[in-house]
C-alpha cells in the first residue's frame, strides 16, 4: 500500500472515530428514576428527584459532558411490581443507570435486576442490608446509608444516658435492620433492649404499642417508621404522655416532617448523616441553591439524590461519557471521594457510604446538629463477597 493510501486510511479512521465521539457526546444519558410518586413515600421520592436534578442543572444539564434524559416511573412502594418496573426501564427504555428507591423491598428487587443485566444502580435511600451485603455487586452503590448505620449511632447516643430501652418499628426489612443496629449500639454502650414492639408496614395504629411501652416502663425508646407515619407516631407519643416520661430516640423520625409534627416533636433527639444548617462550604452552597430552586430548605433525601448524581458524574467523567466502559465507571465511583453537603463521603468495599453521623435536636422546623456521635461509620457488611 502506498504512503498516500495509508495516510488516507488513517485519516478516515480518525475522522470516523472523531465523528463517533462527537455523536456520542450529543446523545443523551438515559437516567431511570424509579421512585415513588404516590403513597406513603411520595414526598421522599420527590425530594430525591429534586436533589438529583439540582446537581445536573448545576452542570449545565449534563452528566459526564452529555445531556440527560429522565425516564421516571412510579414504583408505588410495591415490591410485587418491582421486577416488572425495573425491567421496563432496563430492557424497554434502555436506561444507562437505575436510580431508586425509598422502599427497601422494592430496592432489593431492583438490585437483583441490576445484577442480572449489569446495569449501574445507585440507591438514593433504601437501606436494606442485603443490597450491599449478600447481594453486593460491582455495579450497585448507595448514596444514602445502610439501615444498620443510623440505628447503631442512635444506640450509642441513647446508651450515654440510659440503661434500658424498648424499640418500636414497622415489621419489614428496614425496620428490622434499623432495630438491629440500635440494639448493637445500645448494648455496646452498656444498655439492654428489653423487647422489640412492631406492627406491619405501613400500619399506623400505634396506640396498642404505646400502651405496652407504658406498661414496660423502659428508660428510653427507639422508633423506626417513615414518611407520613412519622407525623402520627410523634403526635400519638406526645398525646399518650410518654414524651416526658420515656425519652424517644430515632433516626428519620423528625426528618422532613417537623412542620407537621409541631410542638410534639420539640426536643426529640435523632442521629443521621445530615443535619439542618450543617456548616461546611459545600452545604452552604447546596442549601442556597436548593432553596432557590424549590422554595424550601433541603433535607437528607435531597442530599442523597444530589450525591447520587455526583457519583454518576464522577464515573462518567472518568470515561469521557462512554457508557460502554462499565467496569471503568464502577471503579471510578468505588474509589471516589465525594464533596457532599453532609461532609466527606467515600465508599466501603461493599459500596456502602462511609460517613459521619450527627446528633440532632428538633428545634422549630429544624433538626439542629449538636454533636458528632461517630465519625466515618462503616457498615461491616460481612456477607459481601466482592
């Protein structure tokens, strides 16, 4: 082959490669948002979505240099529909990433679909231990927490002042794991959990459980319910006269619901990986941007959505937007150090966040940070075989 034809052939290859790269950069990333937009967790799903979209807006509407197309699907917080819904997004809509969800049972099924199809999944809330435990996978990450983490932190906090406690929760994966975390933290601090009281998800008939609690008379109580049930529980607890006699601890119990809980929530102590008004430069900017965009201050769910978008952006930037380089995307997220509004965010071997947990006290409509109960808390995830 002559030098002329060789140079021409090389030029054609370069031109084709450049054209492909240019075409790819203009082709949108498909983000599958499988979140609740109805039912108990609808508001939480909206908060996550708002946080995710805020980050993308800050990047000029792009992730990894590519425009973003959102494909949203209401998961209805119904595990029986999770497999069909997740497969719709992956196989019908050909999404590049699954973002979801709030309900642990739904998220666990989503993770199964993600594993089977090697689709990147980022969990912006559901803390089901198996997702980053026995079901852990190179392509499955959390931007939130494991159910064990905030429960464990609350147990450490309660043990500083009390020797006995009773737990109250919904009887489903999230409730069971949160209670397990509390028990471990409380017992590590020298306390004893006398019994666990529960009711089926998403029940809100708390009075029988509160009557049992009053009879048992522990020094403290720990609760895990979520969404709209938080408001009813806190009001029922105060109305039963228990607030002054048996101090109540929790994780999410006052998150995003303080305005509706009113005076019943005043003074309640919680432990979480975010607090209203948390002071760091990233959070100052995040709070201002979120409030301007949505007309309300952000909560932890908005932070988790925002960081899910940050994580995906890190992965995409590492491969210059080439979604076919899946292994490289996963590795980039795995070793990333995210500048989160919550503080420094890195990831364990199981892809669960390593993060600080704060003590918060409910004052007015804010969960105000008073202390850091544990820094860099790692879920041990003993069942993860990555």
